[in-house]
């Protein structure tokens, strides 16, 4: 996976998890995470709770170890690396946040 794709994937996770955590959990705080991927260092700030940072770390670990040069969407991956219970949990988070972001983009296109 390219460095740009890796960064994009992390930013997507960040956006979706921060929205979900803000709406569902009360105890968010700032976490700063430094990640080295293909000799490039990224620094991300996450404003989420302890449970969500554990989940983000799980996802980041899976991304770092993704065997695909061209990363597919996880739900279409021929050899999924997520444990089934984690995949279901993340699908729920991504769906919840994705619906919000999609509705907001529809609203903004209607009223602009």
C-alpha cells in the first residue's frame, strides 16, 4: 500500500471513530499516536475514549500489516485479517458515522 493510501485510511478511521465516539461515549480525551510506515513517520491526534483508541490501534495494526499492494475495501477483501467480532463492531461504527456524513453532504448539496 502506498504511503498516501495508508495516510488516507488512517484519516478515514479517525474521522469516523471520532464522530461515533463523540455521539456514543462520554469520556473522550486526546491521544497522540506516532506511526512509522515504510520509513515515513505520521503523527495523529485522536479525540476519543479508551475503548475507541484500542479499536483504532487494532485497525492501525491491521493496516500496517496488510498484505495487499492495492488495498481493497475490507468487506471485499479475499483474505480478511479482522477477527469476525471486530469486523462486525467496526462495520457498525463505520455505518453509523457514514450515514451521518452522507446525510450532511446531501443536505449541503441541496442548500448550496
